């Protein structure tokens, strides 16, 4: 059943400080809304629990892309269109640009934000595997100040994160010191466009001759939240790629994956396709 919008209240303070103060004064009462492309679906379907929303959409303080010599810092309110169009992201963080380009439709990309994608914490979302592979850091802010959380520690359980009710995600930081890494990304969905993934892998690897010196594998739809495939990473680090090593990595993926059966796919399909995707990446190395 659709929601009755008259039961909902939306406020839009003019500054980030004002939003943080309201969150501090009334934790749990207001739910932040950025682009609204997740929350409005809930509203339409009559399952948006929070009746009080606080808008972040117009806050320029959250919508920026800053490039420093060592890192790129992306404001949580940056849209996928902003990301797709940014020259440094296109050049140096191509798998992030790729993930942004296949997130929903153009309308979604104009409105949906990177911060909303992360905090919404869907196991199937497109940007998390990339941010895991890049080993991004998140900056969380409140009236008490800022704290940094490695993105790999942000998700705690299904739809549970390290974010406190009085905090906002401010920005995402990715090191620029990644030029020696080879990258991979692939999303498997029902269609090439406008499909939520059945399974997706984003990965980075640095080679030393024939040996894998470092590898980071981010995955969607393999666990209850976006996750690194740590066992597969361990099976590959320091190894030369041989058929036996590929077989061990595949076995590690099948062992550590905890996918589910749902309307989009089956657990078995997801696990096997994830192993296939990893193998595809290893062949490119
Ligand atoms: C038709 C359609 C297709 C879609 N396709 C895809 C797809 O292919 N891939 C994909 O990954 N997603 C997809 N989505 C989901 C959605 O577009 C993305 O998750 C988007 O990034 C959400 O961002 P938003 O700004 O709209 O989030 P909102 O709906 O505004 O918020 C989502 C959640 O994040 C919280 N939040 C937002 N910003 C902050 C912040 N700065 N600090 C703290 N909390 C915050 C909100 O409180 C809420 O809980 C689709 C959605 C629709 C409707």
C-alpha cells in the first residue's frame, strides 16, 4: 500500500552544521535523505518507517570532488553523473567510473549519490565492491568532529553499519598511489543496463613479474553486505598464477561465499559465477 505523504515531515536546513546539530539534538528522529532514490522507493511502497526526513540534497558542502597529490576525496553527496564526468576519476579510477555508469538509469545517476549507495548498505549495490578493492576510507562527521573508518570495516551485518544515528557520511577517500595495479570489474545482471546485479566483482592486483604481490577483491551479492573475498586473496597473494593456484582461489571463493536465493538469482549460481569472474581476472594477469 502506498504511503500517505501527509504523515511525513521533511526539513531542509541550509547548512551542514545545522543538519548535524539537529541530528545531535534528536538522534533516531530524523533520517537523512540525499538523492532519495532509495528512500522514495520505500515511500512509494508504503514501507518507509521514518516519518521525519532531513534533506542533504542541496548541501554543497557534501557535493565535491577534491584531488590532492596523494588522494581523491569524494563528497558523500556527489552524484554518479558527477563521478562519471570527472576527468581524474575517468583516468585513474576507471572502475569507479564504470560502476557509476551502470548504476540504474541516467535519471538515477543524476540524482543518486555515492554516500546514499554506501549507507543504504545493499549487498547488491554497485559502488561498494569498487570501494572495497580500492581500500577506501570513509570520513564520518557529527557535532563532535570527524572520524575515519576504513570502508572494509563499515558494514557490520545486513543493513547495519558503523554509522551512528547522529553522524553523517561526509566523504570517501581513495589513494592515488594505485597506478601499478591492474583492475577488473564485472557486473552480472539480467540485462546490461538498468539491472541490479546477480553478482559482481571488482578487483585490483599488483604483479611482481609473474607473482601476485597484492590483490584486493570486492564482491556484491555474495554475503549479507558488500565484502572483500579475504580467503581468495590469501590463496593468491605471493603466488604465481598456475592452474593449481586458480583452482585454489576458486575453491576459496566457493567456501567463503554466503549468497542467498532470491528473485534475482540462486545462491549456487552466484557462487559459481563469482569464481568464474575471479578466474577471468586472473587470466588477464
Ligand atoms: C530504478 C532504480 C534503479 C536503481 N539501480 C541501481 C543500480 O543499478 N545499482 C545500485 O547500486 N543502486 C541502484 N539503485 C539504488 C539507488 O539509486 C542508489 O543506491 C543510490 O546511490 C542511492 O543514493 P541516494 O542519494 O538516492 O540515497 P537516499 O535514498 O537519499 O538514501 C539512501 C540511504 O542512505 C542514507 N544516506 C544518504 N546520504 C547519507 C549521508 N551523507 N550520511 C548518512 N546517511 C546517508 C539515507 O538515510 C538512506 O538510509 C536504483 C534505484 C532505483 C529507484
